[in-house]
């Protein structure tokens, strides 16, 4: 008799559990369909809102992006101009330094100690040097040596750059 009562009790509980499970599935499905329905309505509403705002705000955004691009290009040009000016000052400084270095290297002291000639020619050579010192031809020779140096530098630049 206890077996019968236990099987009856188990079948009643099982039937009641199945009905609760079906009720839970029905309520869960109903809530799920309601959530899907509300989600699709909200999604469509947000899509319409985004399209409307995008339609009205896209020209403003395009103008803002155009202004930002223009400012970026102006800054790029300004940076390039500053680089070019800095490079020109660098080249001019190096050129001036080289010219002063060359002029400093062309100093004429009037000393004949670095001329070594045989004794037979020394008196004639000294007479020519003294004559050039008195007439100022040594300074002209120095100026001509500078121009020869400049022309040599110009020729070297032409050779290096393959210009004619």
C-alpha cells in the first residue's frame, strides 16, 4: 500500500511539475517575445533617430572635417617653411664660416722665412718680394688668389652636380 501511495504521490508531483514547467516555458516565451518586440521597436526607433540626425548633421560634420583638414595642411606648410628657412640659415652660416676660414688662411705676413732657394737666386727673389711689398702688388696677388679659390669652388660644384 505504501508503494501505491508513493507512486501516486510521485505521479501527482510529476504531473504538477510538468504543468509548472509548461507554465514557466509559456511565461518565459511570452516575456521573450515581448522583449524581442520591444527590442525591435527600440532598435527601429534608434535607427530612424540616427538616420535623421545623420542627415541633418552630416553637412555640419563635413564642414568641420574640412576645416580641420585645412588647418592641418596649413600647419604642414608652415612646418616645411620653417624647415626651409632653418636650412637656408644653416647653409648661409656654413658659407660665411668657410669664406672667413678661407680669408683667414690667406693671410700674408710679409715674412720670407718659408721660401727656401739656393743662394745664387736668393738675392734676386728677395728684390722682387721687396718691390711687390712697396708697390702693393702682393695685396693684388692675394685678392686674385681668393678669386681663383672661388672659381675653383664653383667649378667643383659644377662638376659634382653635372651641370654645364
